[in-house]
C-alpha cells in the first residue's frame, strides 16, 4: 500500500513538473535568443545615425569599436559595393534589404539582422542605400540555455524528492494503522483472543479497528460460552457413569466386574478429557506435539483385546523410530479411536483390518483400512454425515485433527476392496524435542506379541 501511494504521488508530481518545466525549458531558448537579438539591434541603432553623415574613415573606426567588444560581428555594405567591418559576402538577402526593407531571419549558422540606411552627401542629397548587417552565431544564441535547463532539471529533481518525502510521511500514517490491524488479526488467528488494536489513522481505518476489537470480544464470549456448555454437558455424564460403576461393582462374576469397571474408568477418563479440552485456551491447542509411533502402539494395544474377542485379524505396522507430528497425544488418540471404532461398528465380526504408520518429510502418514464392504459415499468425511445410523462425527474429528496439524485426510479403497483412510499429519517445527517416552511403550508391539 505504501509503495502504491508513493507511486501515485510520484506520478502526480512528475506530471505537474513536466507541465511547468517543459514550457520553461522551451521559453529559456526564446529568452536567450531575444536577449542576443536585442543586443544586436542596439548595435545597429548606434550605427544608423553615422552611416551617410560621417566620413568613411570615421564610420570605419566606429564599426571597429563596435566589433571589438565581443559583440556579434557587424558589416556595412555601402552603396558603391564596398564593405566596412567584418568580412561578409553580399548575398541576395543583402540586395533585398538594399531595396529599403529591414528584416531578420535565421540561417543554419545563426541569426542575421539586416537594416537599410539611406546615405546622404555633403549637400544633403541621397547617395544610395547602405545595408547594416549583424550576424549572431548559433553558439551565442544558445549561450546559457544548457545551464538554465540543467538548473530547471535539478530543481525538478529536488521538488520530486521533496514530494516523495512528504508522500512517504503521509503513506506511513496510512500504512502503520493497517499493519497494526494485520498483526492483531494474525494474533487472533493464532488463538490470542486478548489481542486488541488501538484505532488510529483515517476515520475509515479507525472504524475497521473498532469493529475488529468488537469481533474479537464477541468471539471470546462465544467461545467461553461454548466451552462452558460442553464442560457442563460432560459433567452431567458423571452421574450415569457413577451409576454404571456402582452396578458393575455389584456383579458376582469377578471377570465381568473387572471388565465393566475398566470400561467405566475409560468413560470417566474420557469425560475428564472432554472437560479439560473444552476449557483449554485456543492458543495452547496449536502448540502441542507428540510421537505418533508411541500413541499408535498404545491405542492398538487397547483395541487388540476387542479384536481378539471378535476374531478379527489385526495387522499393525509402525516405524521403529519416533514419528513426531504437530498434534497432541490426546487429539491423536481420539482420531485413532475414531478410525478403529468405525471398523468395529461398520464391518461384520471377523473382518480383518490393518493400521500403518510411517514417517515422511511431511510428518507422518497414518493408514487404517479394512477388508469389509467399503463405503460408497465419499461424503462421509463431512461433519454429521453417516450412512450407517451413527453420529457422523468420527471421520470429521479425524479430518479436523489432520487439518490442525497442517495435514489432510483422504478416502481410499483398501487392497481387499474395503474402506481405507489415509491421514497425513503435519510435522512440528524444526528442532522440536520431546521428552523420552516410557520404554515399555516403545517396544515393537504387535497384536500377536
């Protein structure tokens, strides 16, 4: 914006300077020529009274005196055909002037002034017409023109520089408030909902700043209200979870009681995680990093028990080294649970499935695919869309987790003709170092191990 303002100011000043300086540059040449012509005319006027009234020798001395001052050379063509003063040929223009016509004309070499003078003898009788010729060379006509034009050019450059300097100050007064707006918008986009802009600049820019502050306050209020609603809803689940725990403790079968209590603990832990996530500041959500290899192994270990109960062949391929991704372990766990949970929910018992995680320059590639009938609708990744009577939120959770990390989600067809999901997770910033994980979680675990 500042550059455009300076270009506009520079163009406007340049046009104004051209409109004034070009005519002045042309006028300088005319003024210089008029000055020299006036000087030549003055020379002629000093000689006119002498021609025909003084002797030849006196006239010659007067002409020599005029030519000795560095003035344009003067030549007098006498009626008898002789000349006095600077040597010059008698041309047709001189003959024309001898007829009694005075004129001035420009030649290739300069400017020529011709003035006829009627000569008189001692008795006052006409003796013929003499012609006074003054020739002004071109170098004298243009004397000082180049210097004057250079002065005008320098003046134009100075004026243009001053105009651009003033334009820069004006542009800065416009641009600085806009930059403040952009920085505040970036902070808001990064999750800093306390960011505010100090309205400044033109009234229109001030109005935008005030509206941006109002929008930030409104966003903060809406997010706070939404978090509290989610936290309240999650907290209400504690009552049925507690009832489920009490009922589970009353079971006589110890194995069944242990399994149901573990499920109740998992639900309770999920409720707590929902409350913490709802109240976690937005700015902290984008700064979480995790080792996807550790998380995938842990969740696969959890789902392996159910896969074994349903006689599903479960294949896991996880890179041996750490796979750092730009998402928290909790968010990644939720995404993996959603993907594997869809396999159990939408495929018949005994259907095989596979989980694969491999590092790449873009972070990590997570693939979950099954050997079921597949899903004919690619729109299942949209929030609330489901073709099997579910909530339609599972794949959308995965998609949002991938997008938040800088990655993406795509639907593919598995080699067995079933449903497959490829999740690309973005990498953390260069130099990110995570604490060393628990050695027990880094073991090369497989469902059969």
